[in-house]
C-alpha cells in the first residue's frame, strides 16, 4: 500500500530528483537505504560499473581480473 506525503527538500536535491523518470520510486529506494530497511544490497539494483567496482575492491580477486576491471573502470 502506498500513501502520499509532502516534504521539503533542498532546491538542489529537488532539481536532481525532477530529472528522474519515477521520482516516487527513487525517493522510496533512497529512504529504504537510509533507514536500513533493506539489510542486504540487491544486485539487480546495482549498475554494471558499481558491480565491477565492488569486485575490484575485494581482496580475493585474481590479479588479471583486477587489471582488466581497472582498465575498464578508468575509461
């Protein structure tokens, strides 16, 4: 069930939010993250670049894979 709410936002935030296709869903996702509603990150919501960066940050990654990811991410 969804309900409507009215809030005040900083002008800069409102301007950026206005560019989003589904503003309600964007705010909903952001608040869930802020309130720790979702305990585990959902892979489906991550971009490919975010996934590559997360993989690059792991300690158990192969050096060849690390070099490849680094090359892709620095383009």
